[in-house]
């Protein structure tokens, strides 16, 4: 696009919202380079769960959970706690980005 999406963002407002605050905390947890083994610290795991817990308090994610349960019964847990575990596994479990390498993403 020729123009920026935002001309100004008040970062003080961002940090007052739990969803934004917990998302921003995740941004320093990853190595962009492939083939470099990642290690996930206890602190980073807590940040992952803080983000999942924060977003599951929102209407859009509650709707997402209900929608997924209705459209993929048996594949998406109806229990909110189990759904959070599924999100954690999908979003935060490490996987291989290069053949023969170690989990790096």
C-alpha cells in the first residue's frame, strides 16, 4: 500500500489492554533464523499462557471456540480449558523448519 495503515499509535493505550500487553510480551521469544534451535524458558511459557488466557476472555475468541466446536465436533474440545491447551499446542509447540534440523519454530 502506498500509505501507512496507521499514522499514530498511542502505545500507552496498548499496554492498558491485557490482550495487547500479553501479545507484545511474546514478540521477543523467537529466533527468526531457520536451523537455530529454540529453547523455551519457563518465563516464555508463562507469557504464552498469559496471552491465551487474555484472548479467551474476549468475545471474538469465545465465538471462535463455539464456532469451531459446532463445525468440527470431536476435533475441537468443548471444554474451554482443553481448547486453551489445543491453542497452546497449535501456536506454541516447536516444529522443524528445516529437514534434519532441530525444532526451531
